[in-house]
C-alpha cells in the first residue's frame, strides 16, 4: 500500500502535517476528510525510509489507549465505533495516524489484531497475540484489562530502573566537567610554577603534568574515541550474532547493575508468561514469543533451549532446569505450578518476587551512589593537590 506525506488544514484553519497509508490519493483525501482536514498537497514517499515507530507513541499513550478500549468494549460499545472515538479525541500525532489506518483496515475487512500487527514497533507480538485470543474467545475486554495492567507495571519498572541511572549520569557529567576544566585550564597555569621550583619532580606530579598535556593536545581524541568505539561496537554487534551473545552475557555480569538487570528481565518474562498462559496460549507458543522479548541474546538462547527441551517431552520445570541458567526460585515455582495445576499464579508470584527484589536493589543502590561519586571526586582533587603541593613540601623540607 502506498505511503503518503501530506499537508492539510483543519477546521480551525491550522496547517497539519502527517503521513498516511492509502491505496491512492483519492482514498487519502477521503480519510483526511473523516479527520476534518482539507488536503493542501501531498507526495508519495518510500515506506521503508519512513515508518511508524515508537517515536511519538509513548508508554502513557499505549496505557491510555488500552485502558480506554477495555472500558469501551466492556460497556458494549462496538469496536470500530470505540476506535473512531479514541482517534477523534487525539491531537494530531503519529498515534492518531496509526489509529486512522487501523480503522481503515478494519473497515476493509481485517480483524482488530491483524490491523494492529501492521505496526510491530508500536504493538508488539504479545499485544497482538493476546488481542487475537480475546477476539476469538469473546473475552477481548478482559484481555485488554490484563494488557493495561501489564503495561502499567512495565512503566513503573522502567521508572524504577531510570532512578538508579539518573544520579550517576548527572554526577559523572559534573566530575568529567570539573576534571576537564582542571586539566585544560588550571593545571597548565600551575606547571611553570612547579617547574621553576627546581629539583626532581615526584611521580604523581609528573603524571599530573602528562595528563594535563594529553587533555590540552588530544582532547578531541579523549572525548571522541569513546563515541567512535561505541558506534563501531554497535555495528559489529549487529553484524556478528556471536559477539552480541558475548556482550549480552557480559551485561548480566556487571557488578551491582548486572544482577538488577537479570531480575528485571526475569520479572518481565514471568509476567508475560502468566498473562499469555491465562489467556489460553500454549506453553510452546508462549516461549517462542517471550524469548524475543527478553532483549538479551543470552537469555533468549536459554528460553529457546528450554522450549526445545519441553517440545522433546520434558516438563516445564525440568525443561528450564536443564538449561542451567535460570535461578532455583523460578524452577521451584514452575514445579509448584505444575503440581498444583495453577501455573498462572506461580508465575505471578515469581514476577512479584523479582519486582520487589528490583525495587529493593534500587532503593539500596540509589543512596550508595552518592558516597561513591563523592569519594571519586575527592580522590581526583586529592591527587591534584598532592601533585601540586608535593614539590613545595619537598623544597620546604630541605631548608
């Protein structure tokens, strides 16, 4: 289907720009009329170069959309009518364009889940799969409610994770700025004074002078090299699955942060596993979808191995145990769920436990960052003072 960039004017006389899928220009103009906009001009663009993504579609938008769709469908409002109401209530945005296309797709004969599947960067595999199950079973309101709760939980989890990153980034930037100022501006002014004192300079003073000279002469390398390294590494990781596997495995072993990251992914895995299992998805299909959502090749490989073990006849708990990657708590709770026939509740308990563990870890890490950064800053300042005052002390001691 062609993809068009357009400029239109709304009923208030404001110029609007956007992008739409349409079979032809006449259909695009008709769709704009349903949005109460008059077309000014348009052009066809490459759909591979410009595609809808998460940009402009926030987690808040997704949560609100899912919650409102649950309320509308539960109240008996027809699906298409509810989608139109939500679309018309939105300001001009990428999400409004997406909902417009979804409405058009449903009017063209597609199911709700099939229309959503056209935007995988907005509606992921789990979202689409559960909506499809809700449509087929007649339980769409319940599925949408579960999805809304899951999205809110993920939003809270991401917010908790950001808390432990904000403070180190701010303080780290301040430390880097102070060190750069000292090495490029202050230390060069002190070097002539230090050298004029005569005598053999201590090692720490020589190191300070060499560091300052390196900052002055090669500052563009010092600041540019990490950026170039990250770009090259990102390219190599994309082109080499084996390297990506090693990098992802290394992420899980980073002191302090690695353990928190592992627990976050386990909590997410257990939450979605429980959500899909409660909706009637088979275990093998669940593992196929959840493996892609781990966002870590090492864990994704572990889930795939467990899925293969289960497909070959192992029980769920034994399939995961044989991988030797997942914690004993996960294995134990899976076995309890199998024995009691209540796997959904067992997985929800796993999700709750790791969610609490993550929050506790963040609560411990956040206050620990302040003294660590203070000690680092103090150590740098102490080194500079010792390097500058050391020669002065040596001269005074010889008098």
